[in-house]
C-alpha cells in the first residue's frame, strides 16, 4: 500500500470527522451526521439509523438509495431521543425496518439539516456475521505466542521460546496499591513448559483467567454453528492445548500466569523490569542477552505463577471456568474422538474437584489482581458443573446427574448473591444458565435447588438491566460507556439476548440485541465500529505492540483484523496516554477527530497510547465472536421446551 493510498484509506476510515459535520460547521449552518451499523442489517430485523444534529430536526426527511442511485425508501425523522453534547443537541431515529431487499444502501437527509450516511448492507445473517467471525478468528491467530505462529498475520515470528523451560515462582508481593513489586521473586519449582497460547491483549502476558474464558467462548461458538469452519476449530484447540500445559494433571497444579505484570518501579527504571515496561515486538524478548540479576532477565525468562501449591484448593472462579473449558472440549470430541474426550472430561473433573468453595480474601485472577479484578465465583462453578454434566451425558458417564445437581446448587448460590453481573470476562452466569436450562429440560434429575424459571428470570434480570439503560440513551446503548469494557459488555448483552431467545422462544429482546450490535458497529455518537476492519470507520491505531510495529513508517503492513477494542470510556480518563520511545506515532498528526462527538461523560480516541479506548484483548474479541456466531444462527434454532 502506498502512502497516498493509505492516506486516502485513513481519511475514508473516519480518522477525521465526517464530511457532513465539517462542511456544515464551516458554512455556519447546523451540523448533522448520520450513524448506521456499518456492517449492516438482516432483512427481517428492526433497523434503525440515527441522525445527530446541532438543532432539533424532527421535520427532516430522509430517503434511502440503492447502489444504482434508485430511491427505495423514504420517511421522516423520529422525535429526538435526547441531547448528546453541547454541539449536538438532538438525536433522531431513522426507521429503516421496511428495507428488506438484500443490497447496498445509503441514506440522504434533507430539510432543516442535510447529511449522508456511510454505505451499509442488507444481507442474510450468515453473510453478515460469518465474515466477522472469520475476522475474529484471525485476531486470535495474530495473538499466538510460541513457535506455532501464523506468519501471514502481522508478520508474526516465533516468540517467547524460553517459555518451554520456565521457572515457577511463589505469589509475587506487591505494594498495597499494587504499583510496584516489593520483594524479590522466590523460586518454588520448574522448569515447566508453558510455551504457546495467546498474548492476552496488546501486551505479551498470558493468563489462565482470560485464556479459559476465551477458549470456552470459541468452543461454545464451534458447538453452536459451523460458520467458523476449520479455522475456528483450530484456534479453539490452540487455546485448549495451552491450558493443558497450565494444568498439570499429575501434580494437580494450576498455573495462572506467564510473565511479570509490574516490576519494582512504576517507570521501568529499577532492578526488575516487567512486560509493561518495554514497547517491542514479541520476538525481541528472545534476542535479549541477559543474565540473572539483569533488569530485563524476567522479560526473556518469564516467571510462571501458580493458583495454589500442588494439590491444594484452587480459587473457585478459576477452577470452575477451566473445568468448563475442558468439558466443552469433551462434548465436541465425544462422537469422533471419544478417547480424547474422556481424557478431557477427567481433567475437567479433577480441576473442578479442587475448587476452594469457601474462599477468603481476593479471588485469584492475575498478579497484580488489579489487572483483572473479580468478585463473583458461583457463576464459574455453575458453568463448570453444567459443562461437566453435558460432557458426562455425551460420554454416558454416571456422574452427569450429580454434576447437574451441583450446577443447580451453584446457580442458586449465584442468583441469591450480591455479586450479580452481566456476560463478560467477570461473569459467565448467562452461559451457565443457558446450558443448565438444557439439562433441566428433560426432568431427568429430580430435586435440583434451582428451577428453569429461576434461570430464565436471572437472564431476564441481566437483559432488563441493559434494556432499561438503553431506553434512556440517545443511541440505545445498554452498556456503560463511561467505564472500562463498554464494547465487550455490549456484545455480552447481545449474546445474552440471543441465548434468552434460544432458551425461551421469547423474542421480546430481539430488537434490544440488534440495537446493541448496531451501537458496537457504528450506530453510536462517534460513528466508529469498534471491531477492527468491520465497516468503513474503525480503529487504525490500536494500543497493540505487534500491530503498531509490524509495518514500516509509511504505514505499510497488516491491520489487527477482527480485534475488538474497549471502546468509549470516561472522557476524563483519556488525559493519561501511554508513551514509549519505540512507539510509532499513530495517528501521525496526533489529533483526535472524535473529540467533537464526546458526550454524556463518554469519550473515544483512536490513538496508539489510548489503552483506555483502543486496546484490543482476547476476552473482548471472544465475547464478540460468540455474539456474532449466535447472530449467524437462525433465531428459531433454540432449545425451548414447554
């Protein structure tokens, strides 16, 4: 790609404000922009676009033209759904639901304001979302660590080969605020082979907490539909193979982390430097010439940390989700590879049996804990037991009934706890409820502590939480976009609505699910899709080391295709951007054209240092992949039982 072509691409991709907003502003007239789902809509679903204006424009008209320029739909803007910010005082819905013919379209607005939308598509679900699933898989391919990388993704090379002979250390000791390491690491075991897996996000740490969630999501997607094909199956197996290394079945040891998250200073100038102190390509770590005691020794020879000593109780959140992941693999292997499935089932049962179900203190997720804080664990145990029961049924294992009862017990504990959440890395109750409902459908197990209706009620509780917030938002956003993880939580709500439909046959949340997907793919105030490569405007400067450094300085090289970013966050948080001497500037002019569209406390910035909004992560992408997979599957392919 030439520099000129790249510049044109970046311009088209929305790295400057939309032309409509600029022209109107320069002319002194009212400003207006149209926001649509830039990936598109399916023929039969409710379809909305949004007209964001500097003045109320309920008298505005719109028309939709197809690729030939023919007018195929016209209508009036709806009433304002609310004020967005001081520049854009009104947001109006444009109802496109009557548009059902597959094709490419564009909206033109006229009247008191004028604006034109990006092109969008109408297509069958498998066409729209199958491509997104495939792109999400490519993100995971780009995230691979170890020897088995995919060189066509971000020009990747084998990395962190020293992980094949890694040393195990005791739990690291951090200051009360977790800012710095306060004591030397203490070697307790090793060497162990923990090579492979996926880098967790834009850095190169690897966590069992996130890898098990991501692998489970990929396995659930694989179980749901063949839309991901062989590549999805291979990537799920890649994640599972690494988890198999992190669980030592012989010694009953669960390893939870590879790499040091923070060193002994907060600026990287101390005697122990961490993964987050250097901006580089992952293979650069292997080239380091270091000896014990050198500041960068633990960057090349990465430490491994355990959940607990061998054979001792394991934090229940980890035990539950790791067990669920192995059990899901057993379900998928039960027919074609029953011997392997039985091995996977036994591993799942062993790690599940070690769960510490009377935990004290903080749950184990990562070191430092603040990287991935989590408070709930009963949902993880329900998830583990439910998947064990389904795997047991598939393999005709007599323990299936007991696991079903245990899943119901943990479901009851969850729904009566004070740690209720919605689907994402920190809460897997929606996944657990949906599969436990399947187990309860045939009444094969009597005397369970929770009923199917109670599971459905909690799914509904999660959706009502999002839909009530959505009803008050101008763009119908159901997630909080003034805090972290707004986009993955959005996809989590969409996935939960799809699971609810499959469990109940009730379509009441279908429109809500569509609105959440629309928001994440461009029908938001910023007019950006938050999935890299999806639509016409998407992040080009993710806070991701390999993506930032893979090309040369004129911008040539791959994009982080399919990666899902955090998305909007509190605007006030965007004052503190990451910066390293080796970080390539992106955008090159260091401007933020999205700032005009910040509103209601939320902000978005496409800047390589803006980890708060454009860092891509495995769990973000896994949640979106699962949501797209469910969207690509017919809505009536559910498990409702009367």
